[in-house]
C-alpha cells in the first residue's frame, strides 16, 4: 500500500544495510480509498490510517 520507500518518504533509508543488500522493486503508493470504501471510514479516519502507516518512524503518529 505504501509503495517502495524512497529518500523522500523515509530519509536515510537507502543507507541502511537491509536496503543496500536487496534490489527493491519500485512499487507506487496505492490509494487506500481503493481498499476501504467511504461507507466504512470517512476522510478523517482515512487520514489517521495514513498517519499510522507512515514509513518514517519520526513522522508516524503516536498515541500521545
């Protein structure tokens, strides 16, 4: 759903050993709305889901 992480979506990722050791296929970020209809979650709920799925832990939403 998030696509392949890039330096833009997760600064420093390309310098990690795991990222360097594997040839990652470039997958695009998908639209959550394609998987979760508006009858199940409104725009605020969808925004919360995106914030919980953030690759970069420094940008990910916390319970606090």
